[in-house]
C-alpha cells in the first residue's frame, strides 16, 4: 500500500498539486465529466487545495470556485474565493457572494480529525457529509451535482437514502487512488 501512496504523492508533487487527493476528483471527473468551463463550484473542506486547484483549472477563467475550510489553502488561484470558516457556522447565503445565484457543482472532501475510534470517526464524518448535503440542497441549481466523501459504517445507508431523496441519481464511487483499506467512499449525486 505504501508504494501506491508514494506513487500518487510523488505524482501530485510533480504535477503541482498540494495533495494526492486530487486524483480522487480527477478519477470522478474522468467517469462523470461533471466539471465544465464557466461553472461555479463550491468546494467544502478544501485545504490544502488540491481539489480546488483542479476545479479551478476545469472551470477556467470564466468560471469560479468558492472554497471553504477551517484552515487556509496553500494555493492561490485567480478564479477562487476562499472562506475560512467552520461549515456548521456558515449560512448558505454567505456562500453566494456578489449576487451569485447558485452553484453548478458542490464538492465535499470533509473529514474530521480522526480519533482512532472507528465508530466515533464515522459518526463525526457522516455529520460533515450531512451538512454538505444540506448546503448542496440550498445552493445547487436544478440539475447540479454533488460529489461527496463519506465514511462507510452504520450510518452510511441512511446518508445514501437521504441523497436519493434529493437527487435523481446517486452513484457510489471508490477511486483507485483511494486506499483500499480506507473506509472513505464517494457519492456522486446528480
Ligand atoms: C481530506 S482534507 C481535504 C483535502 C482537499 N480536498 C484537497 O484536495 O486538498 C479534509 C478537510 O476537511 C476540513 N474540515 C473538517 N471539518 C470541517 C468543518 N467543520 N468545516 C470546514 N472544513 C472542515 C479539514 O480542515 C480538512 O482540511
């Protein structure tokens, strides 16, 4: 497994991304092709900024990315607004700056600081995914997409059901670049 981590880690470094996580989003983009030029994208749990950078490149100068995290980004991008906040303290209207009417896609790679207790980490992470779903429901255009990380465990089926109540199609996606022993999985919802 270490070899795989090193491969993606080195690749990210050589391609100018601050984290290997970028390949999870790149794989999703290769599968679903949901990020397009001119789009407005909300990236929640964005630090250090690998997804933000890839989203920013995908939407181009005519698009815009709003990135939110508790911690600052390590990238500076021309078409990106960064909001340093806890997602639970942020109201949806604060995410729509300058009369921005909504987003075409919401990304959430949020994860809590892990405690090592699988049940506790699971519940905390699902609470973050739930919040991402609530925000997406409020800020997405009709036809918009949510790509959201969630930890597998007891509450995963309930979270998936919630997504199915809001979106027409919900697909479970485990990128190759996500370590097989990791409990993380992604839902692509449209
Ligand atoms: C796995 S990292 C994200 C990596 C990022 N997608 C990238 O590619 O660079 C998870 C992030 O979720 C953020 N996070 C956790 N809880 C949060 C909260 N309540 N509000 C905002 N961000 C949160 C953490 O600060 C952390 O930076």
